[in-house]
C-alpha cells in the first residue's frame, strides 16, 4: 500500500507526496474502510500534514 511506503520514506522525499494529502483525507473518511487500512492511511496523512507545515 502506498500509505506504508510513505511512512517508511526518507523525510526529504515526503514533499513529493504532499499533493496526495487531500486524496488520502477523503479516503480515510470513508465509513466502510477496514480498521487496519484506516490506521495506515491516518498515519500517512499525519506525516504529510507535517510536510506542509
């Protein structure tokens, strides 16, 4: 899953994925998302939010 790849990336590469933040936020908001996927996506979202600061 790309979320897992984002979490394991070197910090200097994360800005390349910042444009995906809105997509991941919409994805995480889906009510039928399995809990494990939600945790993975939310972790990636947190990292990407840190990049945008």
